[in-house]
């Protein structure tokens, strides 16, 4: 038979061992909490560092120095005007990083952290984080009134059979013309050029006015601008009726920021919502053929 003293001693040892285990668990929990706290603090630090990549003292815009009607070094384009609307809301001046909008544009400007926003970029561009859309437009048919094409709203209209139609190589316009059976007399214009020295869109419109070609298909904002500059006004018709016949012809245009600059994106979205009417006014002044979600034309600023 075990003595009462020995039984008490065993109970004390068991209690000490239990308390020691609890202390270890508590210590592990405290260490784990400290680790999670450290991770959370690090995450906030990274987020803060990432947000700091955006210069808050000026609006740093990535832009092409010779890409009318979008932008140029004289700040005559509609994207230049939109940049000043954004800067007005931010209460900061505008500065530019100029680079030709061709291969490597985004990599050498926005992603190189030389600037913080591209004013006009297509929704879905994987290189950037897109804001809400500034506007939606479509490829358009452009022609001279009174030349037998009045009333044409589709590239598949029989009136275009046998006509000489201009198209920019490597764009949906070329695919559209091919599907309409107009390629045999089509006039190609280059896409990838340095706009400081070459302007294929202006050349196409010049050829329409002179009668070298009968019509052209180009991106709506370009058609709208050139169709009302440097000569008699041309007819510009967004080809919304051809969207289901020849693939994607309409696009939403957003502002582009770096992936991860979510706070900056939200701030720009707030400004777009607040100043949409002013942005629309600029776009309409430049002849941009805007369309709503039902592909109906927008002819006055949205409130």
C-alpha cells in the first residue's frame, strides 16, 4: 500500500507538468499572434509602399507626343483636356512622360514608373489595371457626302460593292472589309508608325476627300476628328450594326494604372463619376462618336 505522502508528491509533480504544458501552449499562441501581427504589419507596409509609387504632388501622365486627336506635345488632344479635368479635381499640375504609342509604350512609361496614368486604354488590357470606362465607341465608316453612299450604315450594304475602301492593316477594319468581300479594291494603310513622322489616318481621310478612295473604315474617335478637320465635313457612321457579323468592333476606353494601384484606381473612378459630363463635353467637341450600352449614339453630355 502506497503512503499518503507519496501520493501527494505524485499529484504535485503531475500538476507542475500540466502547468508547464499550458505555459508552452500559451507561449506558442503568443508567438503565433506576434507572427500574424508581423505579417499584417508587413502587408500594410507593402500596400503603403505600393501606393507611394503614385506621385501625389503632380498628375504624371504617360502619353504619345504626336497622336492626334488623342494627345500631342502642345496638349491639343482630347486626352490632354481630360488629363486637366482630372488634375483640376486633384488640385495638382499635369506633367507628361512622352513616348510613341507603339510597341513598348506601356513598358517604357507606366511600368517603368516614369508616370502614373495612361488616359486612354482599352478595357481588358492585361498590362494595366483599368478604371471605369470614360466612353464607349466603335469602328466607323467614313465617306464624302453626295458620292452615292448616303444612308449607308453597314459595311455589307450593296452600295459599297465595287468601291475602293481604305483600311488600317492589322485592325478589325481590315477583317471587316475582307468579310464584306471588298478586299480586291481595298487600300491598305499602315498601323505601326511613329506618328511624329507619319499619319496614316490623316492620309486616308485626305484620299477620301480627293476621291482616291470612296470610303474608309477606322477607329471611331479618329474618324470623327479627321472627318471634321482640314476640309469639308465627312459622314462618320459607327458600324454598330456589324458587330455580330464581323467580331469585336466596339470598345470601352478606360484610364490605365499599374497593377496593384487599387487606391489610385478608386480615386480616379470617383473623379470620372463626378466629372463625366465635363469629359463627355470634351469628347463631343472632338467629334468622338460615343455609344451607350444599347449601342445608341450619345449626343449630349451625361449627367
